[in-house]
C-alpha cells in the first residue's frame, strides 16, 4: 500500500500541481493532507479546486491546520481597526477574500487529528501540529514530543506545521514530518512531501523533494499584488523561496518585529505590529 502525505501548501498552487502530477505515476492508494491549505502564496482558489477534484476521484484524508483556524475564527474578515497593520493581517484578509462559503464549511468540518487503520498495518496518527494542539511544534528532543509520544499507543505519528522534514524515534513511537509542499524552510527550497510504503506490516517513508519553479512563484506574487497586500510578509516569502532567508521563518520575523515594537513602544499585542517594526526586522534578516 502506498499513501501520499502532503502538508503546508500555503496557497502555492504551483507547488501542489507539480506534486500531484508527480504522484500520478506512483501508484498511490490514498492521499493525506495535513493542513495549512492557505497562507503565503496567492493560488488559494486553484489549490482548493485541485483538492476537491482529487477528493472526488481518490481516497483522501484531510486534517485542519492553524491557517484554517484563522479563517474559521474570522481573523481574515473585515476589521477596520487593523487597517494600518497590513504586513500582519494582509495575507489573512487575502485568503478570506479568495475562499468560498464551501471552503469555510469544509475547514470547519476537519478534525485536528485522525487515526488511520489499515488491515495488517500499524495505525497512523495524523495531525498538523500535534494530536492535542493544532499549532504545537513537534521537534526532535523537545519536551512536547516526549509528552505527545508518551500519550499515544500508536507506533507512528505523521505531523506537519514546522515546514521541516523530520524522521525521529521517541521511545517506541516514530514521528515523521514530510516538510512543506509550498513554503519549505529546508535547504534548498523545494516542494517536499512523502510516500508511506506499507510492506510486511511496516510503514517506511520515502521523502520526496521536487525542484521549485522559483521564477513562476515570485511572478505569481507580483501579479496578485501581494507586495502591496502584505508588504514585508511577502518580501520575506520571496527571500525564503529564493534561498536568501537564512535560518529565519515568517514566525521568526514576526517575533523580531514584535520584540522591536516592545522595545520602542513598551508593549506589543498582535496584530498591532507597526510597519516600521517589520521593516527593521526585515532589514536585519537581509543583513545577516
């Protein structure tokens, strides 16, 4: 049995299309998607259409990510009091404007964890962050990883959220992360996912990395006006996909900007992060 596992598409329809095309020739029995279907890239409508089309033709399992929570919680809806913080809320608003009522209902229907049971094979626990919290990071040697694996009787957990490929043992539990389809932080920037091969009562991952069409991705961001919609968020996305972000992530830039805001203004409460704080954080990343 072969199960494709894809996570963290983040609106990158270009990446998703390439991954699904590759998988057409790999004799896939089922597809698992671990959440964050919207995010930093503009192809949200095309992404959702591809997912629905695949769902109508193949066995598919879907998990909700933190990006879906943001939309179901209404963070992408109109909040005039946030208008002066476009880098913080711009992509949330963009996603909401490009999602349908059907999409929001679909997100609401998704669980944060799922247990897959196949005859003769160990159960697989799917999640975005962790089985207990959608935005919890499971990292090697972390306390959260130990706690989560202590709480399960499954032999295999497959998670996303960190955007980084991982294959580690914690006690008797194997924890695997396929990396990110759309916004990988592994070097070089590629489209990353995996196939779980079920053989002789065991699951073995095949990690796959496809070369990215970087020029096409950057062009899509410019054509969609994302540099105006979410100025420094999108500038950082370009750094990431062109391999110039170093070890930084979007969350890392946000934390830097909020630290600058606290130092200069005495306090900082999301999403009220001034643009000048993001500008300074972005420049610090570029200079390192």
